[in-house]
C-alpha cells in the first residue's frame, strides 16, 4: 500500500478533538486570571499607595508565586490539563514551566540537573520573546520615532 | 523469518505494576502492585529499576529456582542505554543480554531466549522488561509536573516490571514458533499517534507469520497485538483487510485496550503502551488461560514504535517494528 493510502486510513480513525470546548474553557479561565490580576493591581495601588505600574509588577510576582506554589504542591499539572491555554498563556504558565522542569531535574543535582534543565521549556519563550520585542521595538522606532 | 521451536516451555511468569494498572480491569491478577509511582525510591528511574528487579525476584520465588539455576537474563526497557534493565539485573550476577526493540522488546526477548534453549545452549532463560510512565514522560516528552495536554490518540505508558522464565523442561504452555519482524515506515510523524505508526508493522508480521507457517487467520484462538490503542486497533483491522484481505474479528484484541478501562480511566487516553504493556496482559491473562486450556493457540504480536525525539525533530518519520511469538497449550 502506498503511504498516502495508509494516511487516509489513519486520518479516518483520528479522534475528534473538542476544539470549541477547549477554546471556550481557555477563554473563560484565562479571562478569570485577567480579572484576578486587575483586582490585585487595584488592591495593591490602593492599600500600598503606589502607582498602577508598580502595582502590576507586584501583581506579576504574586501570580508567579501562587503558580509555582501550586506546581510544587503537585496539582497545577491537573489544572493545566483541564484549562490548557487558559493557564499556559498567562504568566502562570511560564512560572509553571520553569518550576516543573526544576522539580523534575532536581535529582540530577544543582548544576547538571536544575541548572541546565530549568529553561528546557521556558528557554524558547525567553529567546523569541526577546527577539520579537527587538523587532517590534525597531518597527515602533522607525515608524513612530520611538514614541 | 519464522522458525519453530521443539522443546521450549513457559515455566512461570511474574508481574509487578504501579497504581494505574491496579485500577484497571486486570488489577487483581498481578503478583504485586504499588499505590505510589515512586514505590519507595528516590527517582522515577530508580523506581523502574526496582520494579524490574522485583519482578525477577518474584519469578525466582514462584518457580522455586535459585539465581544459579538461571543461565541467562535477557532484558530491555525504554530508558536511555536500557539502564533500568542493566541496573535491575545487576544484583543477580547472571549472564546478561541487553536488548532494545521499543515496545516489542518482550517478544524479541522471548524469541531470542527460546532460540538459545532450542539450540541446546542454555536450559533456563529469564526475559524481563520494564517501563515507567513518569520516567518515559521525562525522557521522551515534558517534565512530569508540566502536564502538557495531549490529543486523544496519545497512549499512556504502563508502569511496572514483568518477567518470564523459559525452560526446556515440559510445562503446560509451549513456545511453538516465532517471527522476526521487519522495520516498517509509513511516513508517520506524530508522536502522539504511535498506534498509527505501529499498525503497519503488526500487519506485516501477522501476515508473514501466517504465510510462513501456512496457517489460516482462524488457526489462532487469540491474536493479541501490543499497544496499538483504541485508534491503532481500528487502523490495523482496516489495513489488514485492504492490504492482505485478512479479517481480524472476534479472535483479535490489543493489550493497550485491555490493560486499562478507557471509559473509567480517562487519563490513559487511547490506552496503554510501553514495552510492559503486552507482557502485563499476556502474563497475567493470556498465559493462565493457556495453562487452563481455555485457549489453545495464541499469537502474541508485540508492537514497537522506534521513536526517537531527535529524529522526529529533524523531520524524520517514526519507524516501527513488531515481533510475533506463538504459544500453545500442552495437553
């Protein structure tokens, strides 16, 4: 049998993914995290009497802390499995990716384990985050004179 | 390549599993099951070593043999450098052969051990395999705590160790013949749909085995593939029909769909996989039925996806292989 005919059989028995449902769950949970974040910014800026910009840094630190704590306690992976991109796209996903890699390679020691593996998943995010920040920064500079 | 054996028998088997297998439909048939994936060890890899080692210990106990009686241990697993097999077999100080054939390691081991016995080179051979869900997730995919969502065609690596003692002294189950499979390539590149990559290898081996032995597909009471899963099983049935005109009907099943209850254990997705999947089902379910005489002739077709993350990232297809072993009930 030709490879393309075999592919037809494979495609015929491929499981239907519930894409609409996944997207809706991700949208709602991701949005909910956005609400929590906004709430935290308001609280911090009101009670600590700081600017909204400073309060957002506090908010990010809080979310990172909560996410890594949940990863360490062992149930964040189950939430990710359910909420998918709703938890992966926000900063919680980034924190989770580093924490889970760190925990996984702890047994191999601080240098060859945690040190060389903690960015296993997050490394791509950082690299392409920096690259795209540079590209969009240049576009902004060239088109709008850096305003 | 098919050959027949004259005096190779299954003396005894042993199975040790993790918690997910215990919750499955065959849960009460295993020799030992752990409730924790670490089973008292400090890492996933060490846990797998322990599972394999324990399966050999239990096997020696069950068959009243001392390690001095064993002429060779043939073992394989999924970890890099088949390290679980090496570390797990070390304490026995028995001549050792390490093998790798992904999830078809068990039948490769049986056919090698049976060949050694049949040729009169050895009297007793142990064939062991192990796999560990978390250890393979760590090695092949993402960190275990990351819990990356997977599509439904993905399978769930079984946890545990299983061993079989082959011997030249007569018992109730005979190793009748075996077929060495060929490496197949159908240009499948999705590591989350290994059943699709392996179905072609299973079909090729089943067809070759039947042709070489001049047998009909209904000759066997049960043809049992390794770890194709829910979707791979359907692919195999349709491919087998359209390519060879052979119908796999009521005498066909797949270990991957038998080891877990796909309905009540949704985390296993399309079913079980790993080198352990086929032996767990066969040692705890098929061989006891052969011993009782409920089944007379069984063809075990363990299926292996020769999956390398490096090669898949380099856009190469996932190769697959399948070895078959035919077992017969001795009257």
